[in-house]
């Protein structure tokens, strides 16, 4: 329960926690942020890490001069693309061995199946689209590798998706994160970003459930 309360506090006051992180660790904060984005995109066991909301908050913080926006974009784009590629090769080499148990909490089959539904609907463009969908973005490169998508095609989509995701959300935070209304209601804005992010996955899950009920 305490962990959940702490997690909610971090989400609601993400700007303050990031301000503390930058003030406490200074230059090392970039390395910590790199690691967070790398793990969220590169490891199938960490889909719960913040993504969209974190990037928006980082953009807002960069607008105050606490962080360098250009350096953030370059570093986090590298983290996202390197993480994607690691995930692809994990899926390609040992993917079949990881999701053998229906009861596994670490390798959740439901997340994998949800991502496969995205591929059925959007094809290879899922690698780009999934960047903006929590959980799905963690599993999309894994499924691409597991499904033997040609690597040059995957790499092109990975670079395009990583660039749009990182630069787009940091830019949104940079230009809108410090507006008086947004600053006053930052926690609500962050929650709204999270809800909007997960909507496609929820809609896809409901659609799949409805189709299964009719078969």
C-alpha cells in the first residue's frame, strides 16, 4: 500500500520529483533518465516505467533552463532506439522460451497477445504507432523480433518512431508545460496524458473481447 501511495505521489508531482533528481544528481540525472527510457523500451519485464508523462515533464523542466532540451532529445532518442533493438533481438533469439507459462507474472502473456492484436491491425507500422501506447511499446519490438520482421525494415521504423516519440513529447512539454494553467494543474495534466496514452490499448482490448464473444 505504501508503495502505491508513493507511486501516485510521484505521478501527481512528477515535475517536483524531477526537479529534485536534477538538483541532487546534476549531470548524472541524464544517465538516470537514459536508463529509465532504455529499460522501458528494451526490457519486457519493465513495461510499468513512465514514458509519455516523463517526457512531457522533462520538456517542461528543460524550458526552465534546468535541463538542456537538445541534449535530452539526442540522449533519450539513443536510449529508445538502442532499447528497441535489444528487445527485437531478445524476441528473435529466445522469445519462444520466455512466454511458455500462462501464469507467469514476469512474462505476462496478456501483454504479448495485446501487442499481437496491434500487429494484426496495423502491420509493421505498429513499431511506430506503439511508441505512443504504454505497455504495447515495450512489447512491439519483442514481437517484431519473435515474428522475424526483416531487421532493416524494423530498424527504419524504430528510428522513425523513437524520434517522433521523444522529440514530440519533449517539445510539447517545452512549449506548453510552463503555461500558468498547466503548471497549476500539472498533476491533472500528467494523469490526462497517461489516460490518453492507454486509451488505444483499452479500445483494442475491448474490441478483441467483443469479437471473441461473437465467435
